[in-house]
C-alpha cells in the first residue's frame, strides 16, 4: 500500500492545531520527518531546537485551523 506523505502532513498539522497555545505555538510531539516537511512547506518555523513547541507561520495557522475543522469537526 502506498502512503501519502501529504495526507500524513495534513493530519499532523491539524493535530498540531489541537495543541495550540500562546496564540501561535503547538507542542511538537510528532515524527521529525513530518515536522521537517511541514517546515519545508512553510507551515511551521524550524522545529529543531530545545524548545518543546513549534511556531506556526500565519499561513500554517490558517491551514491548520481549516484542516482541523475538515477532519475532526462535526
């Protein structure tokens, strides 16, 4: 079975939105490859570092909110 990394990235971005705090930060409890791809796509700032959260870009925050509603809304 082929796995769509884009779909995985979308799901991870939506779940990052679930842990939103301080306006634009989310806990970075996901696979480093996924976080790296989200950074490359411009959705989050560079996740590498000692801080336990990542910062959404403005585009990433808007997209994460949209995906969260689509995937998990009623």
